[in-house]
């Protein structure tokens, strides 16, 4: 059974041209995970100016991270913030299935891929009532839905969702979606994204108006 994460895990992904530029961020406590960028894939809207070979750290903490930390002067540093919470659109039945079949987080290696996808949804989505948004995740006679699509890949692809919209910061994304998988499962991951973005199968995705993929190797 996959171990559940605590109710709240605060995250900061920091991206810079070198690991040296990331050192000021490494004294936050919690856990630190290191990556190298492979490539960036624009999907909707404008992607950040990130470059192949740049270094990334993921800082996870049970407490909110300090916001005033800065990298070296004149060095470009990008930061992405979020908090992992309980599942907002997952029923107890689906949660039990996910706990039973979900892939746990993977060990770092040259064959361990990670993909960070910042996502922003339209104001039309946020004007919907909670039950209306919930309905888009459920399987119906007309569509498969986000939850059912994700379940098909949960045993091969690790996924964690971080919420960003209500952090009290001016961010141009609402969520950080984070995935890990072995290199041999790249086709499966491609199929997952393709199905999630097919609005005939998953009409929830028509509300996404900004999205890009940061492909990385998890190195330690």
C-alpha cells in the first residue's frame, strides 16, 4: 500500500543555471531532492525561460517555507511554490483504490524521470460551484473523466498535486502537478497526458489556459 503524505506538505521548486546558485535555499529543513533539466515543452501560454542542463531542487517541508530567500546576485533563479493537501475531488472509494495500487516515489537514478507541470485554470472554472467542478472529475456516460484516466496509470506513474492558488502570492499558476516514472514508461506517461488533454474524454481540461512541462532527471 502506498504511504499517504501528511495533510500539508509545503514545496518550493528552485531552478538555476548551476547547483552552486541553489545553495542559499538548502537550509530550510525538511527534505531536499535534486534534478537536472532535460527539456521544456510549452503546451498553452508562455513557458518560463528555463534551459536544458540547469539544476533544480525540490524542498518539501511540513511548515511553510520562508519567502525572502534569494539566489546569488545577477543569477537567474526561478521558483515554484505549492502545498500538497488532502484530495479535493477524490471519493473515498477512489482513494482506497489509489492507496492500494499507487506507485510510491522513486529512487533517484539516471533512468528516473520527473516532470513538473505548472497549470492555471480559467476564471470560468473558478466561478463554477464546488459540485459543478467535482462533476467534471467523475466518469459519466459521456466521458471518462480525470479520476478514471489517472487510475489507469497509477501503478506506473507517481503523481503529486500541489495547490498554489490560495498561498497569498501573486503567481501565474494555480497548481503544480508533479510526476515520476521510470524511463521505460515514457509512452505510458505520454498516453496519460494525451488522455487528460482530450476534452472528449476529460472535459475538465478545456478550462486550462496555461500549462508547460519541465522534464527532469532525478539525480539524488
